[in-house]
C-alpha cells in the first residue's frame, strides 16, 4: 500500500475516534442533565448531536447502538417521579423526541451513504481515467515501435536495391586493387595498405551478398577465438583515420586473456561502428583506448551465454572503447541504441550503427552498454561469453 494511502487511513481512523469520543461525551452529558431535570423534555433533543456525530463514521452497527442508547436515554426520564396526571403527556413528548431522533438518524445515514457512493464513484472514475492514460501511453509506444519497424523495412528495401547496384563497381575496384598490389614497384608498406583495402572490399562484398540473399541479416556463426584476432583487425583498419585527425588510438590487449565467443566478421563490424563514433566525437589531440578485461559471469550473463556458447561459459570478456570526446547528455545516452537516433548532423549518420551493433552482440549472448558524461567522454562496453583456453585443443579460429 502506498505511503499516502496509509497516511489517509490513519487520519481517517483518528477522525473517527475523535468523533466517537465527542459523541460519547455528549451522550453522557445529556444523560446526566436528564437525571437532574427529567421534566424538561427539551434536553432530550440534545441526543440529536451524538447521532449526527456517529453518522460521519458510516458504520451501521455503531449507528444502531447509538440510536438505541439515545432512545433508551430519552425514555429513561420517565423513570423519574413526575407530578400526578403528567405521566401521559411526558410519554407523548418523549415519543415525539424519539421520532425526531429516528428521523435524524435515518436522514443522516442516507446522506452519508450517498456521499460514500459518490466518493466511490469518483475513485472508480479516477482509476478508470488512470488506466485509460496508461493504455494511451502504451498505444503511443506501440505506434512508435510500429513506425520504427516500417522505417526499418523501408530502409531494408532501399539498402537491398543500393547493394545490388554497387556490387558490380565494387568487384571492379577489387580487381584494380589486386593489380596495384602486384605492381613491380610496390613497396612493402604499399602492399600492406593494398592488402587491408582488398580485405575490406571482400568484407563489403560479403555484406552485400548477405543483404541480397535474405531480408534478414546473416545470423552470427561464433566460435572460440583469441581476443587479439577480434580487436586488432578493427584497430588496424581505423588507425589511419585516427592518425590523420591527430587522435591517439591505444590497444593494450594482454596475452593472458581467455578466448572469446565471437563471429569475427560480425564483431569486427560492431567494433568499427563504435570506433567510428569515437573518432567523430573526439577532438584532435584526444585519445581513444580499447581495453579488454575478463571476470566471472553473473547469473544474468550466464543465462544469456547459455543460449549459444558451447560449453556454457563461466567467464565474460568486457571490451571497452573509451574516448576523451565531448560526451553526451543523459537524455541522449538513454536513446543511443534506438534505431534512427543520432546526434550527428543531417547526412552524417543514419542512427543505425549502435542499434545494429547491439543486435549483433545480443545474438552472441552478450550485451552492449554505454556510459557518457558531457565534457568527459564516452565508454562503450561490449560484454561477450569467454572461456579459458584448453591447452589440449587448438583454438577453433586458429
């Protein structure tokens, strides 16, 4: 029961006790006066006061007891000696008083019961109004979700058509890149860059094939692999962009970390999205750090990981991307994973990067979290199932 309701009930009980106490005091006072002046029937009309006070309690049993006591008190005056020939008139007078008391009691109870019904009706109306407001809020939320779903469907159709059109020129670019790498004058550094370009073009081609083959994204095919095999390719791909902007990118990955349950290509896409956001948010001279830590899985993390990882992981690996950028207000941070939400300028972002990254991580049995402070930067943490490597068995991704 809410505290305000408890307070109201306590106040009501206190009020009822006070009313009952005053009614009792009035009854005793009138009874005493009746004993000293039984001939004065006017005093008996004073029993109206305790009856009116008791009606506020809205308790028929208490009201019945009060009315009987007042009627008894009224007729008790007849027990006192009266002048000869006055007894019959005293009975008539006190009977008139009793009729008045009964009428007052009936009218008082009827009035209070009507008030009680009105209050109950108002309370029921308030509850129905509150339920309607909640239902309306849920309807608005459902409408928003439906609108987002329709927008996602439209975007999916658009992406499929665009993917079909860009597939052919991408193949042509890939062939020319391979030719550049085979040029006799190519230096080792140039060949390294060409290899990165060729690898990413191949990745784009696979993504396009996934889009064209189904309306749904390809489901992840995770396996146990080393953390550096997941992190280093994304860091190597983004490092030139960070260097060009004057941002320091550090990747202090330890060698004693457990294996992580990941589809390398899918997690690579998620990491690139997160690093791209950090690149945009961090000013020149800033820093972005990728760290990895292992810990025991909580009950919720164990349950999520049990849905796909084999064997069921007892550990989790937390990959954190921390930047020293501008940060986000709390209201924006809460909506960061909603589809189509972006703080970038029009044409600079679709608002789908973090949304798709979270869906990818969730499909691995993991979780994606974001914490941000204005002026201090943002930390995006990717939590994935992990396990200690078994020396007797090589890694699946090796």
